[in-house]
C-alpha cells in the first residue's frame, strides 16, 4: 500500500467517478461497473501510485512523462471526453479541484 497525498487520493477518486459515469452510460453493467472499466480504473490507480513525481505529481495533462500504455491512454481519453463535461454538475468539488490542481502545477512550471 502506498502513502498517497491528498491530491493523489483526490485524483484517484476523480478517475474512479469518471469511469463509473462512463460505464453506467455506455455498458449498463448490472453490478454497477463492468470488468473492462474496473480494470481501467485499477490501472489508472496503479499509475498514480507509481508516479515518479510522488507527492508533487502534476495532473496528467501537465505531465512530462506519459506513463499510460497507448491503448489505455486512448481509453481514458474517451472516458474523460464523455465524463468531463458532466462532472461539473454531478461532482462539482472534484471538478473544481481538478482544475485548481492543474493550474497550480502549470504555475510552478513557469
């Protein structure tokens, strides 16, 4: 088990919520989330845990190291394209904090 920062934990929660929204709309799995989406969530969570930046991890959009496999990267983009616009209404705190985290990181890079 890794010792995640609050921001890393929030990022993992945001991805979990986004994948859940996508899965419910597209796969309608009877048990909440299908195995394919569950595997993507586990993969995303493990990538956050393994991030070489640790507690200073930037949002993936602002990251200089792209650690996702190509197929998984395209899949998570598909999920984010669908869920991103819906997050603001359904999960406003996570949405706003994701934008804030991204801006903090881009300010540090200047």
